[in-house]
């Protein structure tokens, strides 16, 4: 048990030492704000407009024949 705790502490200290010496931080809040996917997929107004553009090109989906007459 003591060997496991020593190994855990040593590996944690090694991890912290390597991360402190590296040029880039492992995770920052700026990473999410700089990601183009996050910017695009969280812009609701842009997504609605994109949906309208796709609808102009492909047209509205028609009702399935399987559900015709139901309801």
C-alpha cells in the first residue's frame, strides 16, 4: 500500500513538473473560444440562416407516404 502511494505521489509530481516546463498549458479557457467549431455551432442565428439556405437548395422535405392519412 505504501509503495502504491509513493508511486502515485511521484507520478503526480513528475506530471506537474513536465507541465510546468512545457511551453503550452495543458488546458486553457482560450482554447474553447478560439475553436472555430465551437464558435460556429453555438451561433444560433447563423445556424437558422444556414438551415434556410439549405432549404432553398434542397427544398422542404415532403411527408412520408407511410404516415399519410394518419392523425
